[in-house]
C-alpha cells in the first residue's frame, strides 16, 4: 500500500483545480501554510490546514516531516521527443556560427538526421537511452510527461518509437502520454510528394496506431516549408476520426496561421507559438486551446521568446514544456525552464508554477488526475529543499527538488 503522510510543510502549493487555468486565475496557487497532505493507496485522500487533526491511523502510514520545505504537485511536461537515436552536437556548432535551424534542416540535418539514427537503432537501444532520460527527468521533479514519435517517418520506426514509450509507461515511475507525430518532417524518399506522405500517414499509419492503441494524441509540424495549413488540417481531422486527441506544432519559425488553425479545430494544445499573431492568440483564448510554450527551445536557437505575458493577459491557458529533443532543445532542465519563463517571458513565479502543473496537465488531457494537490488525484508530489515555490526561478539553473513522490511512494530522496 502506498500510504503516506506529509506533515508540517512550510507551503502546500496545491495549484488546485481539475482543468486548465487562464488569465488572472493562473496567479492563484491556493497555498496552504504549514499544511499536511495524506495519500491513501496512492491517491490523495486529505489536504489539511495547520491545526487540523490527522483523521487516519498513523501507524498504517509512512511519514515525512516537511518542516521548512514547500510541497508542490509533481511537474508535468507536456511536450517532449525523448525517444530517439543518435545526437546532433555538430549542428549546435553550426548554429553558433550563424546557420539557421531551417537551413540545417533543408540540407539533410535536423529531424531527418535523427531519423537515420533512430531507424538504425534497435528497440532495445531506444528503450535503454530513453529510460536514462526519464531517470534524469524524474530527479528534476517530472512525474508525468508526453512523448512524441516522429523520428521514424516510416511505418516500422514510428511504431517502434511508440512501442518503446508503451513499455516505458509500464516499467518507469513517470507516466507517459504517447503522441503519434508521423508528419514531423518529409523524409528523403517522399521529397516532392508531401501530399502523398500525408496520405500515407492518414491511410496507413493512423489505422495502425489506433488499432494497437499506441498513442493518445496526434501532432504535426505545421510550418512554412514543412507541412501546409491544408495538409495539417487534413491530417488532424483524420486523427480525430480515429479517436486521437489533437496537438500541433504551430507558428514556430514564421507567422503561418497555425494558431488560428488550432483554434478552428479546437485542438488540445498548440505548441511553440513564437510567431503567433494577435488574432491567433485571441482565437486560442476563445476556443480554450492550451498554448504550450517552450522557452528552452527559443533559448537554444537564439530566437525571440513566445509572448507568454501577452497570451496570459489575453486570457489564454498557458502551459510550459521543455521540448527535450536531440536538436533544438537537448535539455529537460526544469530549473532553467522556470528561470527563462520568468526572466525572459515575463511570467510571474505563480504563473510559471501553474503553467508547469495544472495547465501542463490540461495540455495532455490529464488535469483530472494529476497537476494539483487535490483530494482524489494521484499522490504525485515534490518537496523542495526550500520553504517557498518562489525558489524555483530564483535558484537559477539549480535543482531544488529534494524528494519526488509518485502515487504516494517516495521515488527519490
């Protein structure tokens, strides 16, 4: 039994809620000073204020004295590409000398480069390397994550990536939400036949993914010189017809209309959004699309950051994610994520915490089970070594997560 009492926390930062928060509500963390949280059979059963009696038999529970420490929900990372073969350290050097991400991609680097390595890797090799990445993420307080395929761009490798994620979801403490992203780029064998490649993903891949229940979501890279608005619309509508939830890489490199398409289709989340238009931001706010922002990617590419402040002020549901991948963001650094979100995207510490807990859970359709400290949710929590959540952006680039709790079990201490 995973029974746990965490008592006397300097702060219980509940982030309370069962859906994504927008606008001013993102600043409301519902903090309980000197609170106690009880997890029974892996589920949060009680959230108590100072002085309230513990209503269970303590002898049946492990106890943690959290005096002087802040207790938060486990972090939720709603956008990663953590299953891949090879690395692209050479391309980082090219970018430092001024080569653009798209120019590298156009000459066979980028996603297509990783595709070659991922196709060549065995399922076991992908499993081992991805498990190591998950281990590192867990130490940083991530207890739920999304993972995308998209480094196969063919039948067998796409399925191989998704099967690795399914195995890891069974074997690893971190919960994994899998996303099929067959249209991540056009592989060499389909160059000049992009419409046919979309047909391949619609007619061959989506039925296989749905039949084997290998993914919950589908995603596409909607971008100039990648996939058009109409190709993206066609793929996403077909994915929805197969029962998949929709996500979209939108308006990352140029203002392309991806955020407007996201609002039109009422997708679960639109991600990147560095170049999202004012109209697109307004449309996403109205349609309830989660705007998932990836500051580590902008940092790594030396691009302007997405307009997180304006999106929140426009009443968008804003989430944060690391975008861990071998090219544009080879990092799952939660400390850096918080620092960049606050320092360069002008989010308050409160908004950043909301964006990486309950809102990021909403971005992967998990706000009903994780992302906050509420009775009835999974006992996924983290203890900081400091007494306040405000240390997350303030302790710049340093991990202040001391203890990770998954379903009431102490995973890292």
